[in-house]
C-alpha cells in the first residue's frame, strides 16, 4: 500500500522481534490496536462514520440517488463503492484518478458488503426494471498508519447501518432506515519472516510478504476473503487465520454494534 523505503536497520529489528514473538508496538500477534467508531458526522450525507484504528483514520459517507437497475437484476438496488487516498494522509498518496491501491481497497470493502448481503437490495426497488435506489459508499482515508482494509470496512458498515433512505427528497414518501442485515467483520493479517500478525501497522506493512483479509459473520461463517501481495500462506496458517478472524470478530462486532446503536439514537 506504500512505496516508502524502510531502513534495513528497522527491518532487521522487526524481524528480530518477530522471532521472539514480539511486535514493534508491543502488541501480541493476535491483538488489535484500539478501535473507536463515530457516526452521523456528515449532515448532508445519508449516513456517515469515522473509524480510528490506532493512528489510522478513515471516514465513510453514504449518498443515495434514484436510477435504473442492472439488466440482470431488475428488482434490486445498486451498490457502488469508491475509495480516495487523500494526499494529506500519507506522503505516498498522490492526487489524481484512482490508482491500484485505492481500487483494491474499494474492491475489498465492496466484496465484504456485497457477499454478506448486508444491504437488502431487493427492498431498494422502486419500480421493477425501471427505477431503484443506488447506494454510493465513499471512503476517504484521513490518516494512514496501516490496515486500511479493516478500518475502511468498519467505517462503511457503521455508515450503512445508520443511514436513511432519502425518500422525501425524491417525493417517494417519508425517509426510512436503509434495510441492512447482520454486518460481517473483516480481519486483516500480515505475514513477514514466517510470522503472522493481525492488524498490521505501517511499519509491519512495509515488510509484509503476504496479506490475507477474512470477513466473517455473527455465526462464524466466512463471507469474503482477499489475498494480497506475492507471498503465500500454508494451509495450516490459513486455518489459524480463519479461527482468529472468527474469535476476534466477536469483540470487534461488539464495538461496531455499540456505535450503530448510539448512532441510531442521535
């Protein structure tokens, strides 16, 4: 996700710590940084949320419009996800059209939402084959210190879960909550020097050889997976990653659901 060159001294230090089952910021291999989620921050958006994961900060906004459905799903609404890597968030981010990193980020978040059927898209049909609601999920990275995938996913889910369909603005009745289901929780793992850690920070990402993101639902079912970088994982490593994703997802889901609950009160 970044091109900054890490000094060989720091890289060797991270490797040395990994052999001792330690991390550069003192966390355990299966430990996340502190997660905070705020909702309803953008008044002109249908829904919004800001996630802080350690020093990584991501803002997600939801906008909705009326448009035509896809020909192969005439009775379903449309979901589209975009991500913007704001230059102020990192010296590696540049202004301009989406690059491969922002496209991959949007794709991973979109897949988790879509494959988990978080949004009941059939309930967003206004007139079959003619008119449906289009849901735009816009992700903005405000501060980059590693693990944009999980931070962006949480921000998008919290924003969707507290969003309202702007029916009144389109003279289609009263506004109502966006129909959403059980949200998945994504957990991202980084492998370097034969060590596998969850929620990699920026330094760890810079030495990462392989990355795996696993999204699981409340019942512990796998809803989406995304492999990144050129390195590989062994079968036993993947099994352990999945188990950790399920176990860790329980705790992260509590934080997410609490933020959604508070957001709906406001």
